[in-house]
C-alpha cells in the first residue's frame, strides 16, 4: 500500500479534482482522502475498485510505483 496514496494524489491533481469532490464521490471525509495522500492511512479495501473506476485505471495501477 506504499504507493496508493501517492497515486491517488497524483491522479486527483492531474484531473483537477479537489479532495472534497473525491471524498464526496467515495462517501468518505476530506480528512480520509488527505490521510490516504500522506500515507497516514490507506483506503478501505472495499473502496479500491471504486477509486480505480473513478480515475479510469486498473486496480493494479493504483499500487504501481510511478517515477516523477
């Protein structure tokens, strides 16, 4: 789960999505999204497919190390 937070942040920023909008779409708080992005916490496993779907990527891509 090391890279998922970084990937969520990168994908969200690339798409111009605010933390509040992502949180609303997933039914979580802004604080939860913030904690994911700083790797203080990880998304619930039940949310992983929905996160991937929202960003239009595979579940595997959420966990991949991205350079840059």
